[in-house]
């Protein structure tokens, strides 16, 4: 089943109180001096591993600058910082401007959780050319992800079967099957990754970032967090408020929500994005090929999904497009307005009995490459979310909550509600209901919310600002579509973000870009 925690940047963790108190205001080097003194061996980057998604080694940036990769050692268990270590994979592109103008390293986390920063940063590297004039661009595979002690669960063949099962059961037999199959996946994670599973919480990754900051030689952390990366950044600011330099949060997770509230918010967010897609398609001068009116577009999609529940259609052979695949593919296409044309084409094909495009979109969400290999994003996402989130939901809980989810979204309600059973049989207890991001004493953090964001609804930006505390969070609103704002290429947003990161100019709170 395509666990919706992967499409919701779940807000569900808290800091370990004792370690927070010990580490927040002190020099970590006192505890693990041998690790803060390590020297990184930067070399040309290899091709991404299968766990990172595969593919070719990153191409040089315009102008010929090469991407460099290195490995940093970090404690396996931050409560025993001089114990066993794990290797964390890093990537960088050196600053393009004069050495005298260089500020330091700008660290990126692109979300998930479970996404590989080592593969994602080069894919978007050109978008950050202006920021590279004064920063080394740096990202990493967080622990449990990609090349960084990856969580491993099931084989590629097992994952094909897992993602095609019915994610929205209609009767007791289907519910039993869903629960048993989810339990099987979770048991495989415990069997293959039991040593790393207790140590992939967001608090662990935040401590890794502070070690990384020191090893890179930066007195402060300069940070750009997107989606779940905003939660990671908020937890870092809570643990190390004095170490925050300049930070930007884009596509902001609501840190006040538990998994149920987060999933319900996403149901509303994806429904809003679908409404906007349907309105956009039917408002064009040419005929919308997937419906005559916005409601007709949504009615036809609902009928398609109901038909697929009864009888799948050919997808990418030998696989068939199931209801779960189609719902997942539609959700993926709503992440960006640039994908709407693929959604239109995919729906046209599906109405004619061809599920290939919707299946390609679903595969992209699930981390499946064309050769049938999966990255470990599903395994890592589950491990991080379940380690962070304390609540565990039963089938009875989900059934009780279904009316509220269906009211939020007729299309995505069941899908997101049933996704909450993903952690029910997880081997590691969750840390808390939601993260603590309060960061008194931190430098200002620019918090950018997008009014049309499906995955991290706009309201979360204000909640993040309030949770960070007075004088820390500074909200900027982008009136647009898609997940995130900076990569929309909106000049107003980019000017505000670049002005802060490059020159330290904090925009006025409440600035609106459209």
C-alpha cells in the first residue's frame, strides 16, 4: 500500500528532554571531540546507489563546477556519542563567488522524510545558482536513507505487490488483508534493520546536522528546509537555538499536529489542489478533455477509481493499474502545477483503458525506477515517521474517523485515513504526538507558506511561526499552486529568500507574493 505518510511530511516527534537539555547550549565537541575533528575526503561523486534511486553520476553545473561527495561518521546512538558509528553521505558544490564573499555552507533537506539529498540537490542545483555565489551548496542522506545506514525492508518484487494492494478496504476481508500485509512489511523492516530502527528519529538527524556544521567549519548553521525539512529545521532550532545562522523553511509542516490531524489536513489540501486542477482545466479556451465542468472532472475521476476497485486495467506490463496506484499517481501529479498536463493525459489514457501514465506517476511517488528497482524511500519514510510519532491507530479507530475524512475529501479521504495504520505494528515506540520546535534565542527564521500547497497546507506556516516563538519565525505568503514556493520561480519569493540568505535582510512579517 502506498503509505500516505510519504505524501504528508508527518508532523510527529519530540526531542528527548534529557539530551535536549544537555546539548542545546553546549559545544558538542566536548562529548565527541574525535568526530568533530574528522576531516572529510571530498571526491568526485559516484552514480547514486539503488537505495538512493539509481541513475547516473551528477553532471557538472553550468560553468563546469563539479559535485563532490564525502562520508562523515556520526554516532549510531546519540545517547552514547563515543560508541559505534555510522557513515553519512554528503554532497556539495563549492561557492562560485570570490572567497572573500563566501558566507559558509548552505545545508539543504528536501523532505520526505526519506528523500536522498545526495541525489536531489544536483537535480535542482541550477535553481540555487544565486545562492551558490556566497555559499557552498551542501546536502546529505539523513540516517536511514540512501547511503547513510539505509533502512531495508522488503525486496523489489515484494514491494510491487505491497504497493498494488487495496489501500481503501470496503469489507472485513479486505481490512484483514490490509492489516496483515502492513504487519508483514513492518516485520521485514525489523528483521533486516533492527540495529538502525531505534536511531532514525528526527532528533537524531538534527544532532547529525550540528555535527556536520562543525565538521564543515561553520560557526552557525545556514539552512534551507523544504517540506519535512522544515520540521527537521524546527527541531534543530529547538535543540540548538544559539547555533542557527540564517534559515529558510519552505512548504511548511504544521508542528502542532498529530498524525491524524496531519492526515486530515492533507485530505483537505489535496482536495483543494484537485479542485484547482479541475477549475483550471475547464476554464481554458479549448475543451477540457477530462470533463465539461469542474464537478464533471471530479465525478469522472471518482468513477474511474470505483471502476478500478472492481477491475484494474493494464498499466506498465505485467503490472495492472489498481485503484491504489491511480490514487497515488493523481496525488503525485498535484504536487506541482507543472504536472497537471501529465494528469490530464494520464486520465485521458485511463478512460480509454491504458493506465501507463498514472502508473508512472505512482512509481515516481513510490521510488520505483524503470528497471523495477526501488529506492529505500518507503522503508526510510516509515521508519522515521513511526519512530517520531507516538500514536498507534487500529482498524476500529480508522472506521470511526472515516466520515470526517470523507467530508474533507471524497477522493483522498479513505486513502489518507487508512494510511494511518502504517505504524500500528512498528517495532520501535514513537517519541511524541508532535515535534517541539520552540526556539527562544534563535536568529530569525524565514517561513514561506504557499496558499495552494496540497501536501503541507498553508495554515501550517502560521502554526510554525507561532511555535518557534516570539521574534524567531517571520512569515511570508506565496499565493500560488504546488508544493513549495521558491522553486515556483516566483521572483518576489526568490528575491525575499535570496535577500535574507545572502545579505541578512529579513522581509517584513506578513509579506505577500503572488
